[in-house]
């Protein structure tokens, strides 16, 4: 059995609040039943010599690539993205298949 994992990392743009971003992101799972896993983490601690850390990461799981596509094109998800885009200084995404979980 495999699943598809969607990892989204962001940096908060000046004048915006991490807590607000997390609150907005957390509106998604109750509305989109095809999300099978959801975890948000925000950076804590001194990055030391590791460079500039990302401010937060969202890890979400889906049963299939089709479900990830449904998520990506869902009208409510697109509304959330439009709201959040000005709040990000930078963002990155990695999607991959997880075997055996």
C-alpha cells in the first residue's frame, strides 16, 4: 500500500503573522475529505550554522495522485492559496509517493 505525500514549506513575508497562516491552512482538512493526513510544524530554536530556516511546513497525505490533484484544483483550496500568497516571502513544494505505510 502506498500513499502520496505533499510537503509545503514557507517563509513568512514582512508584516504577516505565522499564527494567521497556520489558522488559515487549518481550514482545509474539515472541508476536503480526501485529505488523509495533516500536520503543520513551525520552526523553533536557533538554526545555528544550518542557514536560514523555513518558518513552517505542512505535510499532508493522500490516497492517490488523483486525490492530490483534486486537492490542488479544489475551489476552496484555491481560495485559501489566493489568501495566503501575499503572506509568503518564499515557498517550496515536494510531492512523492510513500511505500509501505
